[in-house]
C-alpha cells in the first residue's frame, strides 16, 4: 500500500510541474445509498501525455480527500489506472470517479483542482500559470430526500466559432430527479467576461449562453454553475449545485491571398462536408502541396498531387473546423477553411 501511495503522489506532483493542457471539464454526483455518493469528473485536455493526470485530487468538504483514478481508455501511459480516450484528433477526454461516504446530514462543498491551463486564453490573466478548479455542492437533508446532481450530455464542451457571428451554447444539463434548475456564469479568480460587440450572458432558466458577438480571435473560457431546487409542501428548497467549464476557440475567417499574377484559383465543394470534398483548380497543377491543420495548429495531413482536381477524404478528421494551406511549385499560396460535419 505504501508503494502505491508513493506512486500516486509521484504521478500527481510530477505532472503538476509540466506546462498545462487543460481545456474544460465538469463535475457531478449521484446518490448511491444513505450517505454514500459517487462523484464523476469529465476532463478535456489537449493530447499531451507529458502533461497528463492519471489521478486527480478531490476534497469532499468534510476534511476528507482522495485521489480519483482515471477510469476510461487503455492502460499504457498510466498502468495503475487508464489513459483516457481521444474524442477528436487533438482533444482527450478523461473520466475520473470515486464513491465517498459522509458522516451524516450536512452541506458539503466538493472541489477538484486540475493541472495548469493552456497558455494564451484571452479572458484569463496569465492563463498558463493558473490551475482551474471545479466545485459542486451537496446537501444531505433527509427531509428533502435523496438527490442526484445534474448529469451532462456527452457533447465535448470545446466550441468553435468566428468573430462577428452570434453564437449560442447550452451545457446540456439533465436532472434525473425532476428538480428545477437555474444557471449562472461564474467569474473566477483571474477571469473576466469575454469581449463582445453587444452582450455576453446566460439565460438563468434555460442555460443558453449568448455571445453577441465575439470581436477578437483567440481562445476563451467561462464557468457555468447549475443549481437545483426541489419543491415540497408548496415551498422551493435549494438542494445543491454542480459546474461545467466551457472552452471557446474564436477565429477570423480566412480569405484568399493573392501573391502573384499567377495566383492559384480554386473552388472547394462541398463545404461543409461529411465524407469528402473536392479541391478544383482552374489550371493544371504539378506537385502542388496541400497541408491540412486543425484550429490549434496541429498538422493533420499533407498531400502532394498533380492534376486539376484533388478529393480530400474525411478520414481521421473529426467534426470541426480545419485550415487548408495550398502551395504550388511557384510558391503561390492560398489558405481556406473547411468544415467537417
């Protein structure tokens, strides 16, 4: 047991010294029996095994704490637990859970602190040196009955959009107990609201986040707290909350850059596409390079071809936005955006 505890501490502390890759996450709980509850954390990170967490430290609000093991994916990098799974070409989902028994009725605030964030988040001061925290509040009250927090949909809370485009997102929270829900934006330490041309807000009843509209390209994060309310005897009682963090990538639509009189003229259709799209040139190409990268700059594929048409297969590309850079032998270059549905 001593060796196992030493291994857990080594993995947790060693990982905490590495540059962060945290993007977003959520925390929730379910009732098991009497004072026993199961806590689940879903964490989304950039794919980087060097900045990975095989365990997460959670405090239960009663003086107890525990290291939660990751429970999904294979067991290669983390032989004592699991490695997580890739949900897109660049984003990994890690699921951690544990059961914990409390001494009795009371109000408990459960907190989990993750490794450091990615650098360069526009609305978080010095984001790369911050450690995000998610929390949930559990109220054990026999008078109000057993309670499950909201459960979140399986959508990846990493959202892509463009500047000057009105965007809306909903956390997809479902309450299996049928309790009423209310939503609020949480401005944490170092956070400030994303810049908008009109408004950035949340509907307290539906949970719809409205961003009208992003004005600066880059990455953004914000927290949503979902509170539960139970009706009993004609009264409404607050019975707990849970939390989700959402990560936004806002980009500028790429345009065609004319670099010479013999610039590349092309059409890309269909776009968006589900299985394949065709790149059609007005002139015959010879050894033209086509490079595809995701919104985070990771190269997905590089092709070389000759002819007038190139079919780009979806292949390993997940749903999302990708950038295509086309360069011919004369170094004429264009950049296009493609969308995989």
